[in-house]
């Protein structure tokens, strides 16, 4: 059996007035998504444990088949693993966003420094390492605005806030609080002073998503199959690396709307010659949601429909036995520009899957399965058909 997960980050949404009270998926009415829904089984997955924030870290761990309640230690250690940062027992990692702050109003103007390009971001990280060389901190370049900071041999019990949750709001009440938070606040304040007007739109760092190194049982040991990951963002690659999965590099992937959609699909299919399971992560719908852009979210869904699904579906059929899981990790509604914790609509399609009564794929599906503990979707997808 060959398995592909197509994870469409943040794709589900709320009903929107200007779309005639339809969600983006309903309005787009993407033909390949609908065809797969008609031929497969549709249901809902509750990817976020009760009272938890619906972060991509937690929600993707669930879709991979790991119980966040048992394995989650924070977002940044996962991303750190992706780029080869070794964490000791007493080390803490933080997501270090490169951001744009409004000088006069002290508000979060943009959580990504207007999607700073990779080369500029690397120059910023190199500059920060030079400027903070006398501090007990290390900065590591990730992808664009998404970077990592590590503090060695220091203990934190802090509350931090993702910058994409406070767009257009004053940063004062969202600065880190708790044990040793003053260290983080000093770093943010000093970075703002150092970076102002030096690197295009990047004028500060924002620290969040803290945690220590997690331990995951390997995916192969857990499910008895060899897995690979196709993703641009460090978070998903980090989960794959910690789970002992192969990381597939695809040229032209950006973690944004201009990514190489066809390349992701084709490289995933190629990987099935050596692996049983491939997890494809597509960030574009989530980025569009955070931007509050209906136009870009519609375009992202259409690109997945037009550029990825034909490659995946046609090539999966070359194998005798195959299954495809299509799902978001969480909603990122355009209206609120951040993550929501509602269950997400999913499709399981494949050579041995009997179709249910659904004709379309959107948030209004009639569920033939409902996964209340989100991590159990992997068990259903890999080992059972109903």
C-alpha cells in the first residue's frame, strides 16, 4: 500500500458575506477536490486538543499520528531540529520572527516583515549573531522570516504570543511574561534599536513558541512503514526529522503563494518508489489567511486543485494499492487572520475506499467519520478503512 497525505495548511474557513455567505472552498468549487470527495469518504478531524491553541505544530503532529498531549514540548524545538540545531537538556529554543513594527504606534505592522526574502533574512541573522555575540544567545537562519534563537543553560516559564495573532495591535500587552521573560524583552527591544532602517522592512525580532527538545518514536516503528516529508517550512520538516522520516528537497519551494506546486507533487510521487508514505505540506492557504486576502486564498486552492491533484491522483493509480488523505491542519479564516480550533473537513480516497454520499468537498460535508482525538486519523488512514 502506498500513502500520500496532502496537508493544505489553513485551507478551511468561515462563511463570508461577500462570497454570498459561502466559505472559500465552497466559493472556489474546485473540480478535482470535488471529484476526489465524490469517489472517497469525507469526515471531520478535531486536530486541536481541548483548551489548546490551534498551532500548526500541534495540529500537524496530530495528522502525523502523534498525540500532542504526550509529545509536545513547544514549537521552536521542532523547527530547530529541521535545520540541524542540537539542543541540550537545559537549552531553550524560540521562534525568531523577523517583523515590521510601527515606530510611532508600537504596533505589529507585519508578522513577516512583508515576507522578507531569504537573502535579506540571512544577512539579518548574521548581523544579529555579531551584535549579540556577548549574550548567551545563538540565531539560526530558517526560511525567510521564520528563524530560530537558542538560549543555552537557562530555564524559562513564559507566556509568549505568535506575532500573526496580533497584527495591527499594540505589542505592549503581548510582550513575553513570566520567569526570565525580561531576557527576551531586552533582546526584542535591542533588536528593534539595531535593525531600524537597516534591512528594508525588517526592524525587529519577535520571540515566541519556546520549548525544549522533544522525543518522538520513529514513524516507521510506530506504523510499520517508511515515511518521507515534502515541505518548505522548518516546522513540518522538523517533525519529519524527529520522527526519523526522509526529508525531500524540492527546488523552488518557498512556504508562500509562489511556491513550486507541481514540483512538490512530482517529488512526492517519485519518493513513493522508495518509501511507503509521503506527507506533503502546502503552506500557501495559511499565508493567505494570515494576510486577510480572499484573492490569494482562492488562488492557493485553485493552484493545489490544478497543479497538484492531477499529478498525485494520476500517478497513485500506477500502484496496485494506494490511499490519499486530503485535509487542512486547522482553519485560518480570512476574517480573523489567525488560526481557529474548529474541526477540519478531510477526504480519504484510494483503491480500497468505498465512497460515501458526499458530492463536494467543503466545510458542509456529511461526515462518514469523525476523529475526536485528532492523532487517531493516522490509525484510520493507514490501518483501517472505516
